[in-house]
């Protein structure tokens, strides 16, 4: 009896996906690193000013809401603990919509000062935007 050798079909080719996966992971890392802050400033209706300046250094954000605060993009369950957990040497930008009571903003500013934060800024929207 004669057995035939199994021949490999020359028309089929093997596609190596390893370089493709490497490129996809590199792109994913690039986009995650360049994403920046997840906070979208259009969510907060800031008051307008003429004399405001842009923040150049990396900063933590605290958004004052009527029912609490959002610290660096996540809603804080306990306001004082979330504010105290912010890095002390980093600049903190406080944002509050136009309708928030002045007393709420001052309470957050007092908490920031009492927890040792010295570099505190208030965010505003430039006139004309």
C-alpha cells in the first residue's frame, strides 16, 4: 500500500498578528497618556472675567456643587476627606457654577486651607467664549 504525503497548499499563507497587536497597544498607551484630565469644562457654567490667566502647571480640580464636590473628576462621598487627600504641593483649581451659593464655595476654600493647601485658584471663563 502506498500512502501519499500530505502536501501543504501553497495558496494559504500565515498572517502573523503579533506586530499588529504591538502597534495597537502602543497606540492605546499613547492615547491614554495624552488624554489629560477627564473633566470637561463645559459641564460647569463658570462666571466670566476679563483678567483671568491660564494655569500652566498640573493642577487638581475641585468642582463645588450644591449637593457635594467632585474632586479630580470623581464625586466625593466625604467632602473633607476627599479634599484632604489632594497632594499638598500641587495647585488646586476650584470651579463652581454661577448659581452656587458663595457660602458653599467659601466652605470648600476653608477646608482646602485647613488641610494645608496653599496654591488655590478660582476658575473663570474668559469673556467672549
